[in-house]
């Protein structure tokens, strides 16, 4: 592919911007840190029953467990962000 000097400079600039975006990405820290044995069993269950069914079952169990906790006065991450944006 032939490119003019202007095209090459534009490409270099775009590549630099992509690399900068990549380098500034935040780590995707999982919400729940499952043990290795649990992860292994989840993977086995997904192979046997499918991703959607296992995800649905896990969400149901976690939702039920969380319903036992008093979370009325707990701020969500979204609420905290809204409060920070207001200041």
C-alpha cells in the first residue's frame, strides 16, 4: 500500500492515539472473586447446561442472597459518581 507523507503522518498520529487509549485503560476488576474450585464448577456447568442457563441460575441465587441484606443506606457506584459530578 502506497501512502503520501500526509497519509503516513495521519496514520502515525492515529496509531499513537490508539496506543495512548490502550495504555490508559483501567483494569477490569471482577465484582466477585470466585475460588478456583467454584470457577472450575461454573465452567463445567456451562459446558453441560449452557452459558445462559448457568448465568441465570447464578444471578437468581445471588439476587436472593442479597435480598437478605439491608442495603437501603448503601450507595451504589452510580450514586457516588452522580454525587461527585454535582460537586
